[in-house]
């Protein structure tokens, strides 16, 4: 079939699209110290740049799902890529500060719906038998963008020597490459519609009952999903690099390289953990282990002088294991016709958590004067993230207990085994 011949090209195109925009999202952390020293931004203002990214997705995540259903995944992806590119350009212009915030806001409006649209597009092109592999590779290749952003102070040193603007213009250029890939994907997807004579969808907003009437196990896994995102992204994508510089005396390139290995690990390990979950089951155990590594990471960072590579390795394993298992497990807890509403609700609450996490971390760092002359000022931020990690561990422990009893949805069974 012609669809089978083209689907791997589609996987490559959607991966390029998301990887470029992951780079844009993570481009703030490497320039955080430059923004503080050259643009004279406070920690709270730096935190706002990623907080405002998540802010529009609090009300718009569910609307984005409706757009995908109504206009198609490829068309929605191209539109959202356009928003991302415009936002990246405004962020690079960056002065006055309000222009930069507006750029990050516009980028946020596009990126989250783009992510969902590309996942939906893969579901259209790949059969059930190949979808898990396709989505694992999609997640892995998306991490390439984050890895390149964190290592950019090393491979693009000349740009950083020019100040905070050139690295952000470089990010805008990669966003343009993503927009181009999304445009090619749109052209190819129109052929799929002609080949399969796909009828248009009837799209509507989900009802309140569809957004709230889920099994108890879903609420446990939702809590982990939200708490994990609230901890991981504000720390690793906003404050980790400058924390490594201030508290451990690393250069920008050294700090970026260490931080990048969380994402580098995920590039290769995410499909492995996904395969293990499908082959052997035990998904709630894997989620519990992955969630438990989060508070361990912040305990090490806040109370020891151990090598940063240890905490990086631990968080890299967590970031590989949890996403590889949590999304397929969520699909197992929700009937297919309500999966869109479930994912929309998760994205709404994740966006709220990431917004509050960035604002709270930046506010704590300002309040306690965290910086190169007061590395101990980062302690309250680390404590906050550690406590949130413990809350996520508690939620998934409840999920493990429930799924080990008579109300199990088969999360602990291998793929294809009876529940």
C-alpha cells in the first residue's frame, strides 16, 4: 500500500518538526546566566519565560484537540508550527522584556497543540502493530532537540560569545526548519487523504462528564503525570544550568553538557523501556521506580557534594522510564472514544503545574538571593521540587496497589496477555 511506503518519511518529518521546537523551548536554560548578567533579568523574570509558555495551554489544550479533529492533524500541525516560529522570532528580538514574554507566550500557544497534532498524525499513518514503535522513536528524536539546546554552548560557542541574542536567533532558525518540515508533511498527508478517502471528522468540545468521570486509577496516573512535569521541566529546562554554574562552579558549556545527558539518555533508553513494558508488563512497578528516582535526585543535589553526573544519570533514567510507560498506560485506563478528553485534561493540568513550578522556583531563588555568591539560596527550590517528587511517588504507589487488586486494568500484564 502507498501509505506503508510513505509512513517512515512522515515519521522523519514529524520528528524534525517537534525536535526543532523542543530546541526552542529548551533554549532559555543555556542563556539564563547571560540574560541575568547582560539583560539584567531577575530569576523571577527568567522563570516567567518558561512559565508563560505553559500558561496558554491551561485553557487551550482541549481546544487544540478539537482543532485536530476538525481540520486534521497535518493542517493543525502546520498552523501551530507557524505560531512557534513567530514566537521564536519575537523571543530573539527580546527587547523590551515584554516582547520576549510575548514571544514565549505565542510559542506556547503553538507548541503544545503541535505536539498532540503530530502524535495524532502518527496514529493516522501507522497501524496498531507499528504505532508503539513509531511513537517511541518520535519521543526519542524529540529529545535530540533538547540535547542539542543544552550542548549548544559547546558546539556553538561563537554564538554565545556574541551575547544572549545570537543563540536565540539560532533557535528561531531551527524553528523555521521545523515549519518547513511541517509543510512537507502537510503535502504528503493530503495524498493519504486521497488514497484512503478519509471522511471529515465531527469535532466538538468534550462535556464536563467526559472530563471528570474516569476510573480511580486514571486519577492516580494523572497526578503522577502532572507532578512529574511540574518538577522536571521547570528544573531541567529553566534553572538547572545556572544552578550548576552557581552552586558547583561550572562553566556554561560544562553545565549545559551535564544537563544535556538527561535528554541524551532518553534518546536511546525511552524505546527500550517501552519495549520492556510491552514485553514483560509490570508497568506500575516501572512507574513507581521512575517516580522514586525524582526525590532521590533532589536529595543528592541538596545534601551532598557528589558528582553531578550521578544525579544526572538518575534523572535521565527517570525521564526515560516514566514517559515511555505513562502514556500507553493512560490509554489502557480510558476507553478509546474518551481518550482525547483524557489527554486534554492531562495537558491542561500539566501546563498549570509547569507554570506554577517555574514561577515558584524563580520566586524562591529571588527571595533567598540564590546566585554565585549565595549557592545555598537554591536550597528552598531543591526542597520544593523534592517534596513534589515525593507526592508523585505517593500517587503512583496508590496506583500500583489498586492495579494489583481485583479492579486491575491489566497494566501489569504483558501486551496481549489477558487482564
